[in-house]
C-alpha cells in the first residue's frame, strides 16, 4: 500500500519528485542513487516524495473583462 503523498492525492509518484533522484542536465533522465538512470515519469519501490522538487502547474490566464460583462 502506497503512502499518501503530502496533502494532494493527484500527485503521482515520479522519479523527478523523488528524494533519491536528481535531474540530469538535459532534463531527459533522472540520476537515481538506488536504481541508476531512470525516466522522469517512472517510479520504483524506493520512492520518497520531496515537495521541494515538484514543479507546480502554471495558473491559466484570466480573460480580460469588458464593461458589458458587468451590465444587467
């Protein structure tokens, strides 16, 4: 049974967010202490979530409002 990650259920285990992994200079692979070279989207049984390595998604741009939008 997998442990619950931080406070979000939607964060899936990935080597890019693991405590044991480090992104390679080209960001194409992860250099893992436990398993060696891995893909950033893969994971293993040694996965330990590191919240400082997670890159949050950008917020969508807010559309500009006109004065017509606020009229009744």
